[in-house]
C-alpha cells in the first residue's frame, strides 16, 4: 500500500506572551492508503493539534506534512485550501450541520462547496444507505438523534471521495450506544469504500476498532501497535 499521508519531524509551538509553549515535539508518522488508524493519548498531549496540521487547518512551526506526496505545509493559504477541499474530509466532535437544511441538503451543500457542481446523486444515496440514513434524508438536524447527526456529518465528510478522512473525537459527544453505531459506520466506510481514516481519540474502545493505534504523550509519539481483527 502506498503512503497517503506523512509527517516529517513536525513541531508546533504557540506563544503566550513571552512564553513559547511547544505542543508538538518532532512528530514523524506515515499513514497508508486504506488504513484505519487511531491516534490515542490523554487530553492536552497535542493529538488534536496534530490532526489540524495534517488537515491543513494549522501550519507547523517546522517540519513537513505530505498529502499524496504534496507538501501542504509550504504552499500558499489558497493552495492549502484547495488541497483540503479536494483531498481531506473532516469529522469533529461537534456535528457542525446547517440547522435549516435537511440531511440530504447538508450533503448537497457540501458537494457544491467542494466540487462546484450538483454532485453525484448515486453516490449520495449509496452513502446514505450504507450509513443507514435513507429514512432520515429529509429530516433536519433538530429532528435527528446525536448519533444520526454524527452519521450525517460522516456522510458529508466523504461525499466527494476525499483521499483521507480526519476525525477528531467523533464519539466524544455521544452515549455508548450511539458511539458503537458511529464506530461501526466508520468500519463500514473503511471496508466498503477503502476509505483511509485517521481518528483522534482518548477512548480505548474507540481505538480498538482501528487497524493500528499510535500512542502520543507530551507532544511526542511513544509507540504504536497493530490491532487484531
């Protein structure tokens, strides 16, 4: 499998007055196409900052981020936005759905934003079916449970077939039952579409559904392990 996402000696610091807080301390990792990887660690270890840099939402202080071989850390903001729209899907702890649009309306809007056209209705309906949302497509977010809203957010993240999906604590706002359903949907997307997924989590049960777990602490990678299926 080819490497689809790579970070090389990634460092990130934030200034607070005269104090410089080093959040990432030289992160080097590789994600291969079709992998489902968890990055796990305690709150404050830098894992969300790492995800945001890998997705082009933040720039590193030093080091490189390669998405399909292209260094997104050294390009202009406009170019980085273009790469992000074409190659990266995001799922966050907060669902961030448009409240006045239906589930299908949220997906259609994402299609227009990312590809500039009306999208692929066949793919849209296949995703809705796979995520068990067919009977919810005309419901607005306020008419959906938290788990259903997160599944719509997941559908939105993959609607334009991105190279990689980055998920930041996607079950953090859900109860155990809905968390299990959403994690099962991630597994389906990975197995059905071959979708590459990197998921940030502090939950061992969430990490256990992945192929590989990378462990972080204090802005560094401590190690990793493969998960037996």
